[in-house]
C-alpha cells in the first residue's frame, strides 16, 4: 500500500520565533514578499527549489526538519 505524505513549511512559526517580518525575510532571501505571504497563509501549494533554498539560507536553517513538517 502506498502512503501519502503532506509537507508543510513551518515558515510562520520560524518568523515569529526569530522576530522577523515577512518583509524582512523577503529582503534577506530575495524572494518576493507576496510569495512568502502565500506560503505563510498556506495558499501556495507549490514552491520551487530555488525559493526553498533562498528561504533556508536566509533563516540559517541547518536541519531540514527546522523548516518542514512531514505528515502522514
């Protein structure tokens, strides 16, 4: 039987923990603020790897689990 997984970015909680605004993250990552807003709201279902990498670098993520939740 095949399992389905849901990936969820923990961007909203990371911003709160680090005291960052979406605008500041946009400046640090060079990802459009509207894209970040869509991710935080959960309305963006696709994210390209380039954006993902830029966000991870800007947030100084060292472990992928800091940024992503995997749900079954």
